[in-house]
């Protein structure tokens, strides 16, 4: 045997059965829920923030629509806004929560001890976002209901298919979150600037709060169509609105290809993102920087 090879010491009394993994995942998730429950004002602030953002954009919509605006366009703008906000919230919280929960463990000095345990590393990452995803779902439903009440109703065509698209989108967002967690391990506090930039980048170039037609044609052609998140946003909101996807109607992609991109992004992104995270995490462990503040 190679003298430099790593010898696996086993897991001691720990068991790696699926039942044990589920219990471990629930224990980790419950720990996150307990942490959130200690700060109820933060929950209320998040909830209020969503409605403030929604109100701001609704007022902007009213400001930029006038008598000359076609009735169809004026009626569609609130739906573009509300359903785009759903994608924005899930993407934003995924980016922030996974990466910065890792950073909090580094600051507390508990990250290395956690990784010395036989707990499943994938369950550890997913459990960090589980509670906030549930809360985000509640906030988005409430926001959509409020907007629908204010504007006199929002279109809800093909809700089951839209839910499938949303599930694939969240899966893809998790992959980005896993990759960002690896970046956080490497860059530490500097990663805050990166996630802020990414949120703004996706908001603008993926047209989360407005139609793709509002972007300059070169921006859509050379930037937006190369970002998988653009297809998630496009397919989700146009499915609920009962219209053809914008990127299809603009001639950038076929409907079948948009479906394939959304599906592949939802399947491949978490696999690649987690592989990237594990690469950075193993490298940090070898260098002894995993728990560095």
C-alpha cells in the first residue's frame, strides 16, 4: 500500500442508512429553524421587505403606463412583476443563505468540527436552505395574492406545469448556491460583494421584473440567452400568464429547446455546484484553512 495514501477510519457507531440520513437532515434543518425562531423581528422584517419591494415596483409600473399604453401591455405588467419576484426571491435567498451560513460556522469556529463528524455533507448544505425556502414560499404566495387583489386578479394558467418549472428552477438555484458556498469558503467576507453583484446581474440581464423586450436587443442576444436562469424566469411566468415564452416569440430559441434547457439546468446544476463545493472544501481541508476566520 502507498505510504502516502489516506486510510479510511470508518464511521464508528454512526450508520449511513437512508433512514439515518433523513433523521440527520431533519436534525440539521430543525437547528436552522430554531436559530431563525430566536429572531422573530427578522422574520417580520423580511415579510415587510417583500411588500415594500412589490409596492415600489407597482408604483413604478403605474408611473410608466399611461393612456397611450396598450391595454394588453398594461394588464400584463403586474404579472411580469409578481411572477418575476417569485424567481428573484428564491434565487436571492438561495445565494445568501447557503453561502453565508457556511461563513457563520467559520466565524463561530464550528465548521471544522462539523466536518469531522460523519454527517452527510450534501444533507448539511441542503438543510441550511430548507427553512428559508419554506418561508420564502409563504412570502411569495402572500405577495402574489396581494398583487392580484390590488390589480384585480393575476392570470394563473397551467399551475401544475408552472409548479414543475419552479421546482426545476429552485433545483438549479441550489446548484448556484452550492458553488457560491465553495467561493465563500475560499474568499470569506469578500464573497458578500460577489453575491450582491450576482443578484443585481441576474435581476437585470434575466429580466426578472420586466419583459425581455425592454432590454436592448444586443444585451438579450449576447448576454441573456446565455444564462440558464433567463429561461427559468421566461418559462415560469409565461406559463402562468398563458402566453408564448418571450425568448421563443423573439426568435432566440424554440419552445422545445427552452424546455430542455430548464430541465438540464435543474438536473445538472446541483450536481456540478456540489462537485465544485466539495473540490474547494477538500482543498481547504488539506491547506488547513477550512475553519479560518
